[in-house]
C-alpha cells in the first residue's frame, strides 16, 4: 500500500476502499466545491446526473459498485459469497460477484479458484471434517496484469505477496470457510460460516478460471462485461479522447500505472496517478486524458 501505491495508511493496512457506498464506510468527496460531502449525499442531490438514470431507478442512493486495493502479505482466508437471491433472503443485501486485477505479485504467488474436481455438499463437509480441504482446491499461479472474475458462489482466496484491484458489487457479505488454522493473540480461531456457505457454494468444475483479454498499445480494450459491471483497460502514451454520450452510467478510473490529467473542457482538470481512483459523473459526455508518461487505467461502469 505504501511503497507501490503511495498510500498514507497505518501499518498492516491490507485494504483501501477507494469508492464505497457501503453503509458506515461511504466515500467522501476529495476536492471541488462539494469537498467533504459523502457519495450518498451527492446521489440524493444529483440522482441520474451522477450515476445514470437507469442506475438511479434501480439502486436509488446506494452506489452499486465497491472499488478496493488489496495488499495480501499472507494467505487470506478461503471464502465464498452468496448470490443476489441468498443475500437478499438472509441479509437484506446484494450478492457479491467480483473481479481481481493483479498489480504486482510474488514469484510463486497463487489465487485459489474453485475446486480441482467436481464436488457435492456431502463430500465437501467430509473434506472439511477431515481437514483435507487444501487437497481439493484449485490453485492458479498469477502475475502482473492477470484478471480473474469470481462470480458469487465460487470458493476463492488471495495468496500471499499479491497487490490487486478488486471491483465488486456493493456488498460486504462474506462466508469464511477456512483460515489456515490461525488463531488470535488469545488463542481463538476466527469465526467460520460453514453452514451458511453450504447452500451458497458452486461445486461444479470449470475448464478455465482466468479471464483472458488483449491490451491495445494505444486505446481501450475490454477485460470483462457482466451484468454487474463492465471493466476495460485503457493504455496510452498520447492524449486520448473518450466519448460517453451514449453511456447512461458513471465511470470510475483506477490508475494502475503511470499518471495523467483528466480534462472535460473547463478551466480546471483533475490529475490521477498510480494508486488513485476517480469517479466521473454520468453527466460528463466527453473526456480528454493527457498522460505525463505511459499510463494504464482501469475503466469501470454499469453496462
């Protein structure tokens, strides 16, 4: 967080919530005449002009995506997230499907993605009881630029020495399945949610868990389009024009490399550098990106 992204964070801070509409952790405007107001207050005032008309009709004042940086120095717990139906029934919340984009990783860093064989509930419970879950998990070696989409229901975990961007539905519902037998300072293990997880897990086996995409040397390339969000990657060394006139959505830029200014035809502009995130309102139709060096941005919006 500190050395790569330049974050002014406390020691052992493993997450930076960049843009959040999660209750209790709502983002605050950083600059301009609205500085100090939170994101929910802005949506109440500007409605579709900020988030897009159809998005406002669907979500109201709740911002529909959560953007994070995650810095894993150790293996994180093995988890699963419920889908929209289960989350609504149990927690009055949305489900949680998410995407991971790797900024940096260690030489032997891995993600856990699903299982290495087809499973069912009964076998899964037996494996847990026998403490042999690790033998059934699918490990994926990762490196810079790799992308994995984790739909709700997929068992997953981030391995040690990985710095990534997480783009997800606005939800903080997580079922922890296994935590590597760790205990706290008092010898207590972390709470597990095995019973809740059983009905949420997708036990199917898949041929490929990695999301493949192709970068453009200068321009925009699609990484993933799903019902919850679209994520593209923008690579540019020269100024770049973006036309959003036909897009009824906010746009989020996440800078993973380089730096640029964002110009929308007024006297002021906004700078964005590595480790920074900017939310553009839906009312902005035309943007000009002017790089100070070779730059890469992730571009996120609701399709």
